[in-house]
C-alpha cells in the first residue's frame, strides 16, 4: 500500500508499506458422548463413574471444560471432583430417571448429555402359597408351622416374618408366634370360641411388606366344672337339713305321719288297757270286757 502526502508548495512525499489481515480463530462448542443405560437395584448400592472423555473440545489449546449436573435425583449423589454418581435407591424410586449433565467451555459455549438410571426391584419377595384355614380346639394344644413356600425370595435368603391380627393389633393372648421358627402355638380356652383372622407379613429391606392372611377357627364344647367330693358332701348335708326343717314345720303345724303303735295302760283297779294306732285313728281296748273306744287325733287343732 502507498501513502502520499502533499504540502503547500505542491510538493509531495510518499512511502510504501504493507500489512496482513489475519482472520480471527473460530471457537467451536464442545461435544458429548452418549451414556449407556445404567441399572440399579432397590436397596443395593449404585455407582457410575463418568469417563473423562465424556465431553471433548474441538478447538486447539487449553480450553477447560466445566461440568454441571442440572437434574439430580433425591437418592443419587454426585462428586464433582471424581465425576462419580452414587447412592442407594428405595422402593419409591422404581422406574427410569434421567439426569442431565452439561459441559461449558471458556467461551460460554456448552453441550449436554443424559444419564438414564433404571431402578428395578428384582430382590423383593412374592407370595408363593396361600395359607389354608387352620382348626383349633378348646383346651387342646395348637401348633402351625408356616411353610417355606408361603413367600418366595428371589435372592434365596430367609425372610423375616411378623404376625398380627387383621386390624394390626396384637394376637390373642392364647396364640403365640415365634418368628425364628416361623411357628404359631398356643392353647385356646373355653372363652376363645370363634374365628381369629391372622395377618402374616414378610419383611425385606427397601421393599414393601408382603402380607398373607389366613384364619384360625376355634371350636369345641365348654368344659364343665367338676365338683370336688367335699362339694358333693356339702350338698347332701344341705338336702338333709332342709328335709329335717320341713318335717319340724309339719309337726309344729299339727300334722303327724301315720304309723302303727300301741301302748299298755294299767288302771288303779288293776284293769289293763291297750291303746293302738293303725293310722286311721286310735283304738282304746279294755282287755277285761273287750270294750273298744275309738279316739280320733286332733290334726287341725288351733
């Protein structure tokens, strides 16, 4: 390029110089890789280490990228220093959840990718066999062992069982449950007739309690109370006492029981007299002249 300068006297001066126009370097946004589906189990620890090359910058130079997690789950935690996701999902976290991860360069250009975590519950138990109606009789021992196939555990581990009444209250006093042996036992009394509805629950960490309901039917006659020999003797004594009292009352009222009797009486003149009672009346007999006198007892005397 030539530059010419003109003075007052129309004198000119010039010089030549050159310059180069450089085009500014274009900045490209970073790029992101796809993250494979990640699976998590209910009640088990989950972790995912994001790879360092998850985001990349096409521009040359040291353009540092800043990571940011925008949608984080309640049970899932993130360590920004190690780019690690970790946590333990619960039963309420079942299903697929998306976590948005973004990276931004020094020129405020960013890109995002998605981490999808599928929470499954393959470890929760299921009902295998329904318990049938159980029968118990009063004043007799009752025992029932819960079959192993009542509940199925995919992990093959033994389940913790808990028993209660249908409304959630404690079992009746006569019925006991041993969770270690998975066994019901007891002896119902005469006042325990009827049906007892039992709720049996299988407990598994991070899973809803699984419940199986069955009925124990208590039947049998009420056992009569046996009286002791002393009680029987006392009842007989009371019976005899009442009979004696009744006879005394009848005698006091002028009523006599009929029976045969006779009495020999001697008068002053030496005559012998005999009085007999045959039940119909009293007969007075004079042994000397066989004179007979009928004497009637006063049964209704005032």
